[in-house]
């Protein structure tokens, strides 16, 4: 094989490796270490400053700091447009028997860390790699799509504590995120870690929740009456507000949950519980298969496999095209040599016959030996493909 052909093959291999080797889509590198922090801010800080911190009511999120590239990333799950809209309806029309809500929830992503806002606490929990962070950000898009409602309350049985309905708030997002990071390979800090505390808002019921038939005018009228009585009134005193809440959380409670209504029969006593307590961090076997992604956002190793597949397809098409051109060249040359030049129809009719005849001696020469680029001495005949996958850490 000529020196030129070796150079061409080397360039093709380099291009193929460039297609399949993983790269980061962000400013950080895939190999660097990333610190993960649990962060908190006083609930409704914009309206009440740090008042709710004294009541142990916090908003929470996760902060990521990349050690080498010194990048900051913050993710949090928020009520959109506000937590008020997740509790009270936006509009009610008793005449038309309609109730309108604006109780969406979503993951808020920021490429900064606002230390003046996150004053409720910062706890270093975990170390991950840049690759894990990129995969997590991909998973966060999936979580955002599959959790579009901000649901404030958990619903539990007052005797067995069985959970009928789970909540979907900022703390839930943080704990599911920590589990995803752990499943993806995150390492908890080596020092003994005190399990971080979070908020819970629970409703206790005496029987399973039942769906409300919204096509029934009588059922809609009852819910409108309930929410009208629940809504705060202007210039309401503290005593009036407390009495109103006691009435709201007694007897029947209508819970708008993930786009549908549930009729809850609340426990006669202690029907609602606000608590702030430690919640365990992830342990046990890691299950990366439990971490899901949208089809439009794939983890690093799948991106690499797809790049490999695309690279192999492109290479195959390129080689196939060259072979077609070579076949056409040979056929046209044979026809020309036989029909025009009058050569006999044998191997000497091939175009550039002398060059092709000399190739055999080149390949038999002990001085020129083909050395595979991707196959190591210890690999078998299938080693080239496995070596490529090894380079992308599949």
C-alpha cells in the first residue's frame, strides 16, 4: 500500500473519531468535577422578605459549581405564574358554571447563582462529573415535560398514612433530582452528611379521593361555592382569615390536582399538616435505566453512539460512491481498450494494467506491512468496533 493511501486512511479514521467522541454542549467539560448543593430561600421572599424562614417555610433548588471551568448553574421547580395561583382559581363564573386555573409548574434553569436570594441555607451534598451534569440537564427537560402542574398538597389516609396523591413542588423536584444524579453516578460527600430538611404540606382524609364529574352542573356549583368561600377578602383581619381556613379545611375539600378535581373527605381533626423535617438521601443500588430523557435530548453516551452510527453511514456511503466510480472507470477503460485500441479481451485490457499488476508485488513485499489503526495487538477480528465503543465509554 502506498504512503498516500495510508495517509488517506489515517485522515478518514481521525474524522470518524471526531464524529463519535463525546463533547459537552455547555461551557464545562465532561471530565471535570462538579459540586452539587442543596439551596433554600425564604418562601415568598419577594413579598415578605425572610418572614417565612422563621416558620420553616422555604423554597428550594439545586446549585451546581464546576471546579475547573468555574461555571454556576441553578435549577428549581416553580409555580407559574405564582404559588397563589396554585391554591386559588384564576376566574369563576357561577352563571356559566366554569372555573379557570393558572396552576402550572416548571423547571427554572439559570446559568448563575444569586447568593443574595438563596439565604435559607446551602448544603454541599454530592460530587458529579461534567458528563453526569449534562445528562442531568437533559433529564430535567423530561421532568419539565412530565410534571406540568404545581400540586401543593400530598393526600394521605389519616389512619394508615397511605399516600393517595403525591405533591409536585420545589422540594419534590430536588429529591427526585438527587435520586437521578445518584443513579447517574453521583458520589455523596465523604463526611457524614446530615440529611437535609424539606417542607411537607399534607391533607389527611378518611377515605380515598373521588373524581368530580365536571359535566354535572350541581357538582360545579358546589365547587364554585367552596372556592368562593376559600378566597381571601380585602381588609380581612387575622382572626377572620384563621376562621376562614378552619372552615376550609374541615369536612369536604375540593382539590384541583393535575388538571382534574378530587372530592376529599377530610379527617375530623388535624386535617392539614405543615411540617419541616429531614428527608433521606438516595442509597442502595444505582439504577441508571430509571433516568429518562426526551427523544429531542439524549444523554452523552447515546449522542456518541448516534454520532458513530452517522459516521459509519457516511463512511459507507463515501466508500460505496468511490467503488461505483472505480467500477465505471474500469468498465469504460476496458470497452475503450477493446473496441478502440483493439486489445484482446483479457486482463491486459484493464486501464493502467501495468500499475495494477505491480500492486501484487507491493502487498507481498516484506518491507511494507499494513498496520491496523484501530485494532490493538490483543484484540481479535472484531476488535476494531469494540475499540471504537471503548473510546466513547459505552
